[in-house]
C-alpha cells in the first residue's frame, strides 16, 4: 500500500519521537569516535588489517555513519575494495534494499562485482549475524535425535523436553530453582496456565520469535484473552519482562524487528556469561596418564553431560599447577556442598598432587565439561552422538571424548560454539583452522582464514619482511606491530590446500609474490612448487602449475601497482598528447630540422671528449640504486623493471631445474 504524504509525514514524526525517547534505535547512528574514524579511513584505503582490528578489538559500530553521512560499507563499496566489503558483510553490516542507506550503498558501488556481493546478502544474513546461533538454540525444542534434553515439563495434555543449562542461563527463576535442586528431572505446569502461553514463553527463552497469533479460541480450551493473561503471568513468574513487552509491541514491524535483534543479543550474552561462569570455571588440568580414570557424575550442578579432553603437546610438558585437583567420585545426593555444586566436580584446590609437582614435570591434559546440545553445532559431534558408538550412550559417569588439538585451541572452539564469538590470535589461527576442519565447523574455518589473511596481510610491502631464509631461519610473518608471530607462510599455504580454503591459497600466493626475493632461493619454496605440481592428478606436460601461475599474476600486479602509484602511466599519456599536438601543428618540419642539427653538434662533441665512467660511490650518491643481482640502476623505477625480469627468470630457472613445464 502506498502511503499518502500526510500519512508518511505522520509516520516519520512518530518514528522521530520514538528515537528521541530512546525506545527506537537508528539503523545508522552518528558516530564521531576515534575508533569509528579509523574504521572509515581503513575502508577508504582498503586496509583489511585495520578494519579487522577495529571490528573485533575496538568494537566499532560497523553500521554507524560519519559526519559526512557515510557508513563503512558505503565507503568500501564506493572505493572498490571487494575484500573489505566482504569482511563488513560477514561481520553484520546492513545492506537492506528497502532502506535509504541500503539503496545508497548499492547505487554507489564501484562495479558490478561489488554490487552483486551486496545483493547476495539479504536482511536475515547481513543484519543479524547471530541468526545461526539463535536458530540452533530454537531447534533444540524439536530435535528428537540425538536425545539431549534433561528435564521434562508437563501440562494436562502437553510435554516439553527442555535443557537445564538453557533455562538456567535465560531465566532467573529457573536459575534459582535448579541451583537449589540440580537433580530435578520433572516439573509439572500449574493447570491455570494455558499450554499455549507456556509454549510461547519457552520458545522465547530458546531465542525463538514471538508469533503474530498467540493461539487460543474454539477447540483449544482457552480463549485468546486467557492465553495473553497466561503469557503475562509467565513473563513475571520466570522473570523475563521483555517477553510481555515484545507481545505488546509486536504490531509495529520495526519495533518488533529491533526487539528481536536485542533479545537474541541478550540471550547470547546470557548464555556466554553462563558458559564462562560454569563451563570454563570448572575446566581442570590433570596428568595425562590418569586423565581417562576421572569419574564425574551425570547429576551435577552445571548439567554437563560430556567431558572433552585436550592434551598438551609433547614439548609443552610442565609441572602440574598448584590448585589443580582430581575429582572425587560422588554419587550420593547428600554429598552436595552448601553452594549446590556436587563434590564430584573439582571446585577447590587440592594438595594431593601439587606437593611434589615441581619436581615431576610431566605431560598434562585439560578436561572441559560440556553439553551435547551445544556441541551439535558441529557436524562431527552430531554424527558421533547420533551413532551407536560408545560416545552416544548415556552412562552413570560422563564419557571423556579426546579432541586432537591443544587446550588453547579447544577453548576457542568451545567459546565459538557457546557464544558465536571467536577471538583467534594469529599465532593459533592455523591450529584453529585444522581443528575446525576436523570438527566440520565451516564458519569457524572461515573466521580463522580471515584472521590469517587480514592480520597476516599487513600493508603488503613491496620488499620482503620475512626473516632471511639464507640465514637458516624460518620464514614467518607478523601482525604488523613489529613482532613476528610464529606462523610460517609455507604452513599457511599447505593448510589452505589440506582444508580446502581458496582464500588462504590466494593469500599465500600473493604474500609470496610480494616478497619473492626472500623465498625464491629457499629449498622449502622449491619443495612447495613440487607439491603444487603434484596436486594435479595424471599431470601432462601442457598442464600449468597453479601456485606458479598465481605467483606470476601477483608479481605482475606488484610491479604494475608500483608504476601506477608513481604516476608513470599518466606521464606517458601526457607525452603522447604533446607529440600528437606537435604533429597537428604546422611546425613539424622545423622541429625535426632543429633536432637533427643539435644532435650532429652533440655527436661531434662526444667524439672529441674523453668519456669517463663515474665510480660506484658517485653513482650511489647521485640517486642510483642496486638491483637484486647487485648491479647499479639509475633510479627506483629502473631497478623495479630489472628486478621484475630477474624474478621471472629465477622462476623459469627453478622450473627448468625441476624439469617442470609451466
């Protein structure tokens, strides 16, 4: 329906009042903070590294606008930085076609490639990056296999299979009730509360949307008014007032959408707080030799139903830290401590193992209590718990599942599964990538690849920033702050091959091309070329080598950009214009004759003069520079032209030595 002008003005006036009262938020609020200014500037320049840091570390609002009414997404699209646009969209930048800023972003996109990328991100993906997280929590209500619920709530004619940890995290009422009686497995709904009302409340607790039709009416046993009264009572009873507020404002589309976004964010924060206060707080370290002997009761106060084990690597053997303890097997309900936590869960320091720990360094394992319902976000665990293997069985004591990664990596994975957040340091990014690939968590793989290809990218300098391979040191790259993280570019490329992440293959090829002089003579680089050639099955002589092709492409880009940045092409264009102008005038013959006379005079002078070559120091003092082969070049541009040919020649020589035709 098309609104009349007076209706549109009234709607805008009402919206403005809601914004001024703080009830409604602007989609793109004005932000003059320093961190947002840095983000906007990075979007203009196309600096992936700074954009990533401002979003993840500084928490800049990517949907805000600057003093010129530009959002970061508009700036990146307008300036043609495809990778930055992709990063912003993946991080939750808004691009909704039916809004002013969304249409403006699409209209100002520099090219169709960026415009198509913007169009591929609909509202549900771009404005609500927590939607997959919320969808998983909601799906637990209807997921029958594998069975993960641990409490049954019943009414006169309905039964709800629920999860204690979700109820405890989202509702203060359930937190207190289950804290006092964590072994509760059944709860009966009062007959005065309509099941339809409880169903809406539980869906809301599980991050579901509020329905337009609350139910009730003929054949249900309750009228619509009684259902609404029941929702209001439950909202107060479970101490979730936002449920009733959402019901009252569900008729306003924009308010309902804002409430939905806020509630998902609130729910995620509540589950994250519960995760850190319960799961991470109760992790414990123990000697690897006795880790599998741990017996942890299924009836425990943090409702864990599985233990995940991560072992330290062999070269990380350290003394067992003081304050670590071995759990005591507690199956008697009377063994609960005053705080409601079973004594079978390690909550306090123990002196049994720490007395002689300093003198007996050994390998350790870290055990993490977890919930199968959340681990189902991983296809690996979904398959495991749906099978007939031992890990899928329910036993008196929690089963221990070993994970092939370090404790630090497993903590990152668990944090992502429980919170949708993943703060991945560059030094662990490759390990996280492999672990996410093992556990079939594709989105976490992408996040790890983004960290490597942005923080590892830096400003992409023209010359090598890695350690010199001729000195026998490993080739590493850092985060641009002057300190190199121990991440080997060779490992990055091999990780990209093994985990099937094209983004890393592209990044590694570009990284190597921009620093090729530091790697071309390295024996491991030679081995890398062999591996790339061997990746083509039934290789023929006419087949190219993908890595070599990519390096050649980015090498030409490196030197082409060098000349473009210096304005050489524009200077050449100006020279062509001047030549054409001279030819179009009537003085071409005179100019040519004067030039010939001057050249004859200069030739005679050169024949009679004693020609001397300036020494090396004189040439260097006059601005000359050395090429990669040690020769003198007149200036930086001459040096780069020679270096480009030298590097291409070295690639050809390497291929010839390996007897590879590419």
